[in-house]
C-alpha cells in the first residue's frame, strides 16, 4: 500500500490517519499523475481535485472487509476507484451494515464512483480472481482510490 497526492493514508502502531509525508522516508508522496486527474474530472462530477490517491496491491488471497469510507472531512466529494490487473468480486451494500448487498465483478480498467447517496454505502472486496490478468507483474490486483480529504478552499 502506498499513496500519491498531497495527502496519503497511513496506518501504523500510532493508528491511522491522512498525512502529507511517507511515514518511513519522511518525503512527500509523488503527485497524482495527470492521467488519473483526467479520469477524476471525467467521472466525479466534482470540481475540486482529489488530494489523496491510495495505491493498494491485492496479492493472492487478499480481501477487504465490508466498510464505509468515512475518514474524510469532505463528505460530499465522491470516491473514485480504478481497478487494474486481476479481476475482483466487489460487494456493494447500502447505508446499514446489515442491509442487503449485491456483488459485481470488477475487471482491469473498471472505474467505480461512490457518489451521491452511495458515497457512504458499505462496500468491500470479497476476493481477487488470481490469474485473470497478466497486467500486474507477479500477479494480483492494484486498486487506485482517489479522494478529496479536506474540504477545499
Ligand atoms: O479495492 C477496491 O475496489 C475497493 C477499495 C476500497 O474500498 C477502499 O480502499 O476503501
Ligand atoms: Fe472503501
């Protein structure tokens, strides 16, 4: 897991938070490439640019439990997530953890926007379909998730 942008998501012994620098090197995160900002502009419907892009490598067997993205101050900005490499089974619920869910397969190049009412819906990754793509060296799936963390302006 690593980050691009002016803020990165960090999780360590001290807990989890957004911060401007890499926790080991102390250096700023690399900028979010223009190609990703272009995708944000095309699909988010939100003028302010994302401050954070989480880069998460799902290796064999990796999952992400059902959760809501609620660590951002800006609750109005959508979350834009890009899937690369192996396909994954994405589970999307509603505002309540116990509510019904639907599953969909995300393949390489798919873009998911959690915006509007779905911004705070439960979601997760049930499993990654190992070997379904040769894009990522050594196999696996890379998820890029762009977020506006602090309220712009
Ligand atoms: O990997 C995905 O498609 C979802 C990632 C996610 O929900 C998150 O990073 O909060
Ligand atoms: Fe999430």
